[in-house]
């Protein structure tokens, strides 16, 4: 699987951090990065449970087919279940954020939790996930088109999640123009994050971040 430059940069950050938010516009490769990470994960781990959260059960087939297409050679199709069996005895189970999945955390102990394109109308739907993350510290990767500050405040209470934002470009079409300022406004609300836990793919921000790093290195030398 080949990644574009911004995807590869983000993928390497995901490898480094235990918990990550990715906020990118649609059709920019969020799901592809997840497949790339899953490929690495199942190749380098064994006997691991993976929880893949969707907004609705109807997305299970779409998510499963996407993963099978991207890294199918690492999967074992056991009678075409909606869940996925991987090599090295790794197992992925899908669940909807709207279903009662409390039983999963009693019989299923995921070391990796993925929530792709999350959209939560009430943060209390994340209570079970929040409690499990707090008590077990699994690897977490949450992606969305929109920056949900309520979800960030709930999960990032220790300020230890890495946040990666790809702002919408005016060149992406008129349907995205209304989101441009939204990304910039939400980014300002995240200014409390340390530099190592926040990335914003804006030219001006990247230049300032690079200059800040260079000044730090210069002062230490």
C-alpha cells in the first residue's frame, strides 16, 4: 500500500502516539490510512482483538469490504461473517455506536479501537468507550470530517491525544467552502495542545512550527 506524503506523515505519527484523532475532509484518505495501519498491526501482533466502531450497522459491510480490498491477503474469510479474521489469530469485530455493546467489553478486550468517520449526536454514547480507554489504555484511532470539540473534551481530558487536522482547501469544490473557516476556528480552540500533539496542515502554521523548532535547537546548542 502506497501512501501520499501527507498520509505517510500522519501514519508515522499514529505509530508514535497511543491515541490519535484525525480530522480530514472526505475523500482525502482517512480510511486508507486506517487500512495501512491495520496491515502493520496484524503483521506485527498475534492473538489481538480489534474493535471497529461505525455510526450505524449498515456501514459494516462497506467498512469490511474496504478493508478486505486494501489488505485482503491478510484476512481469513470464515464463512463470510460480517467481522474479520486476520492472520496471526488477530480478530476484528464491528459494532455500532448506537447499539448496546456493553457485552463486548466483558468478553472482548480490544487492544486496538478504531472509530472511522465518527459522528456522535450525544457524547454519553461514548461512555462505555471512554471507561474502557481510561481503564485499559488501548491503541485508539478516531477519524472524522468534522472537528467535534465535545468528543475531544471527553476523551482528551488528560491532554494526551495526538490531533491531526487537514484543513479544507478552497480548491476542493464549492461544497466544501463553508467548512474552511470552521476548521480554522476549531484549530484556534486547540491552541492549548503542545506542539508534539497537534498538527495542522496549513502552510503558515507549518512554517511557524518549523521556526519554533529551529529556535529551540539553536538555543540548546
